[in-house]
C-alpha cells in the first residue's frame, strides 16, 4: 500500500504526493495540478450506502409510473419502462427490446447489487478475490452511463412527435425518477473507494507475517 | 506541505484502484501499462499527444457547431411534418416544466462536450506554441471531471432506438447535423484518449 509509505497518487495527474500525519483533518491538494487528494475517499462506505439506498427507493416509482404519455386524436396511452420493452417485443424489434431492457432495467439493478456486494464484502473484512472484486467495481463505473438511453429516447420522441391534437408525446413522471436513479448510481459508484478492498487483504497479510510488498518492475 | 518525490518521479505511479506503488517502464508508443496487482490501466503512451488532442478537439468543435445549427432530424406523418434541431427536445422538455430532465440532457449532450472541446483547444494550443495559458491547471482538471458527464455516445443509441420506434408510423430523414454529431462522438472520444497525462503535465511543469 502506498499509504503505508505515506504516499498517495493524484487521480488527475498521477503525481505521487507525500501525505503528512494529520491528513484527513484538512484538505490535501496536489502540488502539480491543484486537484483535491484523498488518501482514501472521505466517508466512502457511509456515503455509498446512502446513495445506493436512495437509488433503490427511486427505482420503484421509476418502474411503476409511466415514462411516456402519448396523446393521439384524444386517445391517451401511458407507457412504463417495462411496457415499452413489451411493445418492442410485440412489434418484432426484439433487439431494441433487448437494448431497453438491458439499459433501463438490468444495468441499474446490476449496479446496485454489485455495489451492495462490494460494500458488504469490505465491511466484513473479506479477502475474497480482491482482483475480481476490483473488476466488478470497474463494471459499475463503466456501465452506468448507458442507462441514460431511455431518457434520451423520451427526449427525442418529445421533440419529434409534437403535433398537438393529432399526436403528441410527453415525458411521464417516471422519467424524472429514472434520471435520478441513473445520476445517483453514478455518484454512488464514484463515492466507493476500491482501495478499501485491498486494505483488507493487506492488513490480513500483515497479521499473518507476509507483508504485501509493493512491486518494482523494470 | 506535501512535497514532490525527488527521484525519478515520472516513472513512479500509484494505482488509483488498489493503491499499489510501482515503477512503470518508459512506455513505447501506443503501449498500455496496467497495474501489476489489480490490472487497472495505469498509463497509455500516446505519440504526439498534445498535437493530436489539439487537432481532434478543433475538428470536434466544428462538428459540434454544425450539429447545433443545422437541421437534426425531419419527420413526417401523413401530411404533418416536424423539423428538429439538436436542442428541440431540450426546449420541449423545458416548456413542459420538466426542467430537471431538460437541464440533464442539455448538460450531458451539448454543454459537457462543448466545455471539454473548448478547454482542450484553450490549453493545448498555447502548450503547443510553448507557453502556459492562465488557469491551465483548473482547465485540465475540468476536462478530467467532465468525462463521466459527457454522454454523447449514449445519446446516439437513444436516437437509433427512437428512430426504430417511429419508423413504423412515420418517415424519418436524418439531417446534416445528425451526421455531424455522429462524427463528433468519435472525434471527442479520440481527443480525450489522446491526452497522455505524463506528457501533458510534464510539458506544463517544464514551461511554467
């Protein structure tokens, strides 16, 4: 661990910076780029839990309430995310149904489940497959943005289908909840600190008398 | 005050994901260095980093301007026609009172890429010419922080889905702006990938 040697890496410019004794009590700034440094992200576990729980709560109205409201010749049709998936399945566009299902339903749930798994494993001091858990964390960071696709579809439909009484698409109340879920899960993934996974591994190794050596490579 | 490491600071790197301190070899062009312990990408060496990032971000700005100014998608159902630009959806959402959604779409698809491209030109043009512009460091930090909020490639997928949804009942004609926007997605991804942190920050340090 770099921190054991009193060092931390700047996430923005990769500068190696010495962390002094009272780090955490005041803000540490990178001498090269001026960015804020965190030897470990502040209150990572508590903040991530809070964001994950908020996202779980918002996930319910996002899926239950209608995301689009189509008015055509006085007929009103309201669609939820799931009924949109079924619409595409019935009309034969199964690949679009798959895109919407994966992006809007599967990815947000996957992210939340993975984050909970990571949080619990870190809190229990698990040494289980740190490399794979880091990989899982990387997945939560990468896939989250693709959930925004449904929000963009709604935006484009609202823009294009705007013929008043003839045909009109409005965004439903679920759109706001769903956008909130996407943003909150992105923030949750960002507030989790994957270095905590490795802290556990190294502290156990130290107890067992085989300290994790920092690698030198040529 | 935190101090720089005096010796061979350019080749010492700390993994952001597992906190392993390691010495990385001076990379060959285009080569990737991954963390010895967790496999995280530590560094990608880009030849002519600043020149590439500059050229691509200028091209990206031109394409983004075209994408915003010219017709984006035209649609016709029966006799009715709709002409939209990139920001029509944002305006419509705003008028519906969905200001949160409108702001989010505007920021992730237009404002974030615009700021990133502008700041890259603002920083890299002077760096190439041999001086450091005012506020170069906050500008580079902003480019870094905006990465996850620039979602233009997701927007493109949204256009495809919406097009398939409407194709059954309407005729959809993509305009020049849409092709321009698609080009911009690849260009901005290339511009951001061209930023070689070592090269950029070393150049900045040497010049100032």
